[in-house]
C-alpha cells in the first residue's frame, strides 16, 4: 500500500528535520487547505493561494518548491500554473 500524500509529506519533513538539524526551518509546509469555508475565506484574505506547492525549501540562496503526489495523484491546473510561474522566474520546482 502506497502512502497518502500527507503521509509522504510528513515522512519527507521528518527525514529532513532529523538528518539536517542545522537546516531546520528552511524546509517548511505551505498551508493551502482549510478546515471549513470560514477558515478558507480567512486564509485567502491572509495570502493563502490555490496551487502553491506543498513544501518550500530555501537553500543556497534559492527557493525550491516541492509538490508531493501519491502514485494516484495528479497536478491540478492551479498547481501547473504555479509551477510554470516559479520556473519562469528561475525557481526550482
């Protein structure tokens, strides 16, 4: 059985946290899902944007954006748009 995307994200984060303690905080999660409509509206008003990658990693003066997918997962149109915008700016996705 393959891990869910949230489990995969947790495993990746924990591995990085434990393997590279001196880089803690450089890899972090983007909160782009909401618990309910009210929280979603509040999050959007504070800058949460659909399609943003699951994780961001700032390393060697460069932002790296990581979108995790299970074997069944596919990128949404918003995620594809975010990827293209990052790559147009020379970022790593």
